[in-house]
C-alpha cells in the first residue's frame, strides 16, 4: 500500500498493484495527491477503499482503477471526517472498471462522516463493469452532512443488475452537468442536457487499445459516440487521442477513432 501523508505528491506512470490492508488496499491519501497515467489494480481492503482511499485533495488524470475489491468502495473511496478542509476528488479521462465490493459500491463512493462536505467530480470517465452487493456504480452517502458527486460526459454501467447511481440520506447529492449515460434509469439523477438512460454502452473489454493505460473502447454503434459536450472536455482522451473524432466528443474516457481491430472473443458488453 502506498501512503501519502500531509504533503503534496505527484505520481505519474506508476502501477500500484496487489496491495492488502484493512483500509486503503492500494493508495491511502490524506494530503494533496495528483495521479496521472497510472494503473491501480488488483488491490484489496477489508473495509473501505480497495483501490484508492482519500481524505485529502485528490486529482486523477488519464488513469485506470480496475480489478480491486473491498467491503465498501472497491475502486475509489473519498470521505471527510473531523477535518477543517473538505476532501475533494477531480477525476478526468479515467477508467474505473471491474472492481468488486461485498457491500457497495464497486466503483466510486463519497461519504461525509460529519465534517466539511466532500466533493467529487467525474469528467469524461468510464465507470463500467463494477459489481457489488448493492449499488455497484457511483454512490454519495450522508453519514453526518452534505456530500456531492458531479458527473459530466461520464458513463456509469454496472457489471450486474444493481442500481448504477445512488444517493443515501437527505444531504447526499448526485448532480448531472450533462451528457452522461447509464445502462439503467440512473436513479433519476440524470436530468441534465444530453443525458441518456437505459442504454447498453456497447464497450469492449478492459484491454490495451493504445496509450499507457488499459481502457474500454466503444464498439461501432455505441450510443457513447459523438454524444458528449465539447465544452470543458479534455483535448485528448485517456490514451492521448485528440478530441473530437467526428461531430462531437464521445462520452467516457475513450474517443473512438476507428483504430481498434475487432477479433473473436474480444468483445465486451
């Protein structure tokens, strides 16, 4: 497990794998941490934060969080608890896939345990194929105060039949900034311009489709293609491919550019 204390740190091109802890299997952050072009994979936490456990300021860019497991929040866990400054996570061009939680969620959880409000923003992210006992995708939890998760140009599609997006208790909020897509009704949260619900995203499996980190590439005919909002979108996708290709940017971390060769046994869902 990689521990980042009350300091500022920048990690790039790093793989954090096969960590094991009660909390924070892969990375434990309570400082100011930027992660870029990294892979956090195959880590385990008995309780919270199989991949990343953060009680500080976190920025994740062009990275992959995959194959982690935990009791709660197998992929990314962001929380505030007794701190003067709020925890935050800005996650951009990042794939959060195939993580498994015993309880919830497989993907991303933000929790306020009675402190300043944690805020999470996912921009052009692919949150897909995660599984949990319940609520496998993205979850905001009020355990003592306000908590906010914002979604923009982001896909949330679970690997099971649990709800993709949830907010638990009165002061938990999931806010659409537009042009998101879910494979179910999205918990009623996707009411922004360009949002789409109840659509299969048509993704390839997590694999190497170019660039430094594994991704999930949209198949031909995917509703993700050309369905994003160009404003405020990163100029390149997670792999470094320039956006847009086509009329508009794609929803998610990958911009379909026609370079993938489709082969038997290589399809996803």
